[in-house]
C-alpha cells in the first residue's frame, strides 16, 4: 500500500504500544512472531519448576518394589478376570466368594472392630477364628494394621494420618502403600498405646509366624478346589487372586471413597462420610461418618434405615453363642443429639423436621456433646 493512499493511516498517528508490555518471540529475521505475556511465561516456568521439584522430592520416597508388586498383582487379576470361563468353574467361583466373606469378617469384625477399637470382647476361640480369617485375607500383620488404624483415627486428615485423604483419592486408596511414611506418621505411631495387642497371646503367636501362616492359608484356599472337585491349579489360583485383589480394594475403599464421597449426618466438621457402596463392598464399613463419631460402637453404624451391616449381625450371632460379649454402643439419645447439633442435616430424622433444625448446632450443645462423648468413651480405644 503506498504511504499516502486514502486507505493508509495518517503518518502523524503514532502506534500505541500494547499494554501490558510483552515478551516478543523473534523469528530468524528478528520479526516478532507472536507475543507472550511476561507474567504468563514466568508462571509457566514456575509451574514446571514446582512440579519438577515435587517429582524429585516424591521420587526419593517411592517404594519401587511395592509399586511393581501392586501393579503386577492388579494386572494379573485383571487378565484372569477377563479370560477365565465362569460357567465352567461355578464351584470354584463360589468357593472364592465364601472366602471373601470369611476374610472380610476377619478384617472388619476382627482387626477393625475387635482389636483396633475394642468395641466388644471375644473369647479365645473366637479370636483364633478371627485371626485365621484375617491372615487368610493376606494383609499386613495385625500389630501394624491396628497401629496404623489407631493413628488414622487419632490424627485423621493430617500428615500423621497414614492414608491422609487430603492428599487425594489415589494416595488415600493405594498410593500411601507405594511411598515411604511421612515422618509424622512414624512419630505419632510410636506414641500409640499398643499394650493390649502385644499382650494378646493369639495376636503375638500369629504375628510371629505371619509369613508361614499366610503361605499355609494361601495353599489351603487354592488347594481345596483342586483336591475336592478336581479343579485345575490355574483356575483355582486365578479366582483366589481375584478374591485377594477384591479384599485389598474393598478395604482401601474405606480410606478413600468413605473419606471423600458422601454425607455427614453425624458430624459435619470431619471428613469421613456415609458411603453406601463402600458398605456393600465391605459388609458394613462404609458408614464412616458415624464410625469416626462413635468409633467404639461394635456396629460401626446406626442399625436400620436400610443400612447394610453384615459384620454387626455376625458379631451379634457370636454373642448369642457366648463367644462375644460386652458389645458397646452409644445411647439412642446421644446419637439423636449428635445428629441434631453436629450433623449436616442429611439424616432422615432431620429431613423430616423443619429446615431450621438441620445442621444448626450451637456451641453450647457441642460442648455438652463433647462432655457426654468423653464420659462414655473414656475407656475405649479411639
Ligand atoms: Zn477413616
Ligand atoms: Zn475404625
């Protein structure tokens, strides 16, 4: 375009500099290709630097052996799940389901509600049975399981919580097993009173021979289908592998799903929630907002309202046999007051009342509840 053509801009008109000042990327002829705001560039560099730094810090804490083992385990279970013929191995599949129920009870009724929380008492026969079920589940030894869970309750959602859900879903589900423990977990773990576990002869014996007992129970669960109804080793192994991976993920879901997705009818100030799916997966451990509010209740939930809780039913059955005793639970009045003053208003009994009652806790009422809870639970474990 000629300089003074009608369409050209007036010569005296100065081009205004663009604001804010920008860094111009130059091509090989030193012509500006495109403009990138300085602020954005700095922020991008900062983000890259931060994530690189975080990765370098994280990398030092990764337990590579656990990462490989857990990944391989899941890949093998998935391969088995997709390739086995279910219709030709119904008995073996049923056997795996039976083992899920027994091992599930060993974890929920044994490691959790009996040994960690002391929510009921069990005689020696029941403790041996629970221990066999727990060992068959293939978890850590009981001492570590109980200590980690007591720390989890006492320091929930802090750095001292082994599977702190504030660090994200993956970390609270399985990531925490792939990383070295946070120093606070170790420090607070040492302060936990474990004298009752150390002094339980059933626990002491089984923890001392944990590896041997795990091998024996694994051989038993795989061997029964082979020797009792001529199952081949591959399919027997495949179904038990899937059972094991299920047990692990069901247990982990309490730490992840039941701390992230759900309502808080009993205490809106804490992270654990009521999660129906987790309760189905774990035979009644998903009523987690209630459980963290009343950890010493053998039911780990309110009964009724369609809340699935197989573990509570089985404990009651053992109580009928005389094997379990001193089943502990809060009074209905205390639960009602807690719902009214601490809950988020999603409990069915609150929903039936006027909206003014929902979630409207007064500090005075909270104090009264604090005193009631500490008076009732002063001798319980967390
Ligand atoms: Zn929890
Ligand atoms: Zn618990």
